[in-house]
C-alpha cells in the first residue's frame, strides 16, 4: 500500500512563476517529512524537511507547508528556474525510521 | 566530506544469477538504507542498517539481503535474479541521533539490468 502519494506525475511551469508540488499521506503517525530532487542518472538530493511540530519551513526559494489535519504537504518553489527541472519526491517517516517515498512528480520549468 | 559512493554503477546479469552491490556512506554516518527504484513505483524501501544491525525491513522477498560492516559500509545481495529485479538500487546514509539529522543522503545508485 502506498502510504505517501504524489498524484501529479508531471507539472509544467513558466520560468519565474511559482511551482507547487503536492504530496498526500495516509499514516497519521508520520512526524517527519522531506523533499528530494532527482536528476536523471543521479541519486536524489535532499532539498528541505519539516517536522510535524511546524506547519511551514523555508529555505531560500523553497518552502514546504504541512497540513496535518488534511495529511497533506506541499513544496513551493518561487521563482521557478529552468535548473529546477527534475523529478521531485516527497518522503515521510516516524522519527526518522523507515522513510516512505511518493512516486515522484516530474517538474519542467519552461524558459 | 565525500558523498555516498556506490559500486558498481552499472551491472548486467542473467536470470538465476546472484549479485552484490556495495555502498560506502558519508564519513560519520552510521545508518545506511537501501531502496529500489522502478518506473512508476518511486523508491521502495528495502532495509536499513545501523551499527551492523538490520533495524528496519521493507516488504521484499528473502532473496534480498544485506549487511553492514564495522566501518558502516554496507552491501546488499540479491540471489536468484528475476527479470523484475531490473531497477536502480539506491543507497542512502544518515547521521541519526539528532532530530535535525534525519535527512538521508543518497548515492548515485547502481543500475541493475537482468536479462
């Protein structure tokens, strides 16, 4: 069973606009969430994380929002740049044990 | 610090053979996790080792096994290979021990093709 879901396989955004990537989870015990970016032929690269005690975490152009009641998190990239084109994975865990990953969203930023 | 390294990067095997993949974590990282990535399935958790002990295991058959050495390096083994085992196998290390250290750092992966 897929405990972490990314329902949009792909997303296209114009350069300079906002990219919003979404992720839903089913296990209310998850308390730590991460976003990764993956380029072809490379391993995923850690982007940003959030613990369940927060509802927002920012790092430069990247902001992650967590809505625990809806079991939903999202990653906002503002402004989007062509170099952001990659596959983005969200992941969830219970206190860092065994991360569950979504199936990924392929983001294309159009120059 | 050097990143997570995985060897080999590419591997072609035939059905029925066995394979061993290797992972060297970032220096100081004691937790190593293995994932299988296939198209449309995302990253599926295989197992996690910490201080030479398997702490967590995903839902994979017993043909998939692993171990961790005292220097935190890890190997995973797949016996009796099947066509469906063709995938990218990713290794990730993390520091653990601190709430801020749950981030996992991934290696480039080993692309296994079973023919």
